[in-house]
C-alpha cells in the first residue's frame, strides 16, 4: 500500500483571520467615519436651510420695512452660528440670487425645484462646502470626504401700495367679542365730517353688535368719493351720506407689514429761544416725558424742526399752545420741514383750543430714513393701544398718515373747521363734538406700504 501524504494546513487560519480583521476594520471605519460624514452632512443641510431663510427674511425686510440689511451677510452670520464660518479655508459658504449660478470647487450649483415661470431674482440660493477629516479610514487611504449641501428660498419682494386700499378712514376693530367691546365706528354729537378723495372702511363684522353706529341725529358724515363700506351691519345712520353699504368686502390686514420702528439714538431737546419769549424750538430724538415737555403748561409756540420724534410718554398739546412744523410761517417746505411722531408709549391729545399745523416728512436724502416713513405723521405701534384725540382751533391742519392699528381715534372739537389731509388707520373711530372736519385724501400726501412679502423654503 502507498502511504497517504497528509497536507499541512498550518497557517491558513492566520490568513483568514487577517483578512477578516481587515474586513472588520473596514466596517468599523465605515461605521465610525461614515457616521461622522453623515452627521456633518445633516448638520450642514440644517445650516443651509436656516441660513437661506435668514437671508430671505433680511432681503424681504429691506423692501417691506425699509431696513438697510445686507442679506448676504445675514445668511453668512446664520451659517456661522451653526459652525460653518466662511473664514475657515475648509468651509465655503456662498449665497446668490437664483439667476446667478454658484460655483464651488469647479462644481456648478443651480436652483432646483422652482415653480414654472418663476422670477429667478425672487429666489435665493446657498451652497455650503465642508471637509470631514476621517479617522480609522485613513489606514485604508481615505483622509477626507467633502460634503456639499444647498438650499433655496423664495424671497418675494412686496408690492408697494396704499394702506387699506386707499380708504381715507379705516377702522380695523377685529375684536367685537361681546356687547360693549367698543363700537368699531361711532358718529355722534353735532360733528360734521366732509370727506373728499376717498371713502370710509369699517372693517369689522361683529356677531353681537353693529359695526357702525350713529348716536343721535345731529351729526353728519358725507363722503363725496368712495362711500362708506361696512363689513358688518350699521344702525341709525341717517346722517351718513351716501348710505353705508353693509356686508361689503373688507380688507385683509395680514397682507400688510408694519414699517420698521424708528430708532432715536439721541435725546431730543426743547429750548426756549430766550427767557419768557414763549417760543420753543424742538429738535428730533427721544423724549421720556410727555411731549412737549413744557413745565406748567400755559401758552407757548412750539416749533418742531425736521426729523423723527420718539415719544415714550405720549403727546399732549394744551388749549393755548401752538404746535407747528411750519418753521417760517410760509407753508410746508419738504426740503427743510416735517416731522414723524413715533408714540411708543402713552396717549395722543390735541386739545380743542390748540393751534395745530403739522406736516409729515415728505422728502429726505437720508440713507437711514425708511421710505415707508415718508408722509407718515403719527405712528403708534401695535404694542401701544393708545387713545388718540384729534382736534384743534379753527384753521388747524394735519397732513400725513396717522397709523395706529390698535389705537382708538376720537375726532373731537368745539367749533370751527379742522383740516385733515390725512389717512386715519386705527382700531376704532369715534366722531363727536361740534367741529367741522374737512378730510381731503390725496395719495401723494400719504404713506405707502408693501403688501404680500413672502419667504418660503423650496423643497
């Protein structure tokens, strides 16, 4: 018999173990480094999404609020907040409008997912490039992996239009939850209101009360252009001519974005020209006491120089006082005269015995003055539910928009004629007393507002 030769298999197990070790090591590298790559990509995508939305918001606000914000920088800042700083040589953050392709590392990125016929300048794009340094995978020759993420957002610039469809008076009152909640529009006393150039909007439909109410029969409100639109119902309106149209189509307040609030960096001043002259000169700025801050009240002539007045305790003009922006007494000069009263806190009272000659700022060359403050005379933010009493001696005159969406405006007087070249926008409106109000609405003398600005992340 032949002797069988036994094959020696010693050492083969070591080879298999070595191969298995390499495979296990590769899987470990894939698990550990792959997790790091995936985590960075997810973080980068989140950073792209939040950064492009921040940039879109800044871009829209530049138009809708008249703010001077660099939307590119706003996007870079938000990316930096999420640890993607463009200063790092391994990180690239680029933003552009969608009509401009973005090129990073020779790769070209274009906006994807835009609607058909989209205006590309109304969409913006971001690309973030980041480098992930690998750990275990370096043994296999892989040192880094580069992630690229991008995002697109709509940044639709608003359409500039008149406030509330150009109504001369707009009562917004959206409450109306219970009787006594406040009449959105009340006409009473012996007041005569003659409105030219536009109509009246009572933008409320109250479930338990009328939106427009006339108390008594001595008052009148005549609109020569536009009539009176009452979204809800009216009662006893014999003095309203033409008769109000009930159930008319209202205006959606959500389409409007309030202008940016002014920021008065310096304190305003009020200085008497010389002792006991009774003539005071006011300069723009912030006032922490009721404006004009004249000790003891009494008769005075207050000349308001051109600029923005930030009032932190309201505005009150007494019966024997004159408040005027007409510095030289020859009518409004747009280049050198005009004022904006921003009433952050407190009420506004123009006494019936006061002489009021106020004109909004109608022109400016200042780069820090929002275009939406032009022709804005009194601006009361939503946070201040102020009482605003408008009156004055016969011959008093107001020119410019009164924007006070949560405030309560009362047109009140004791005789004579008060001129309003204004648009009044408030929560409620009440007209009483015996004054004749001549309200002349002219688009060119009123503030404008951007409507329907929008931002949205594109999937």
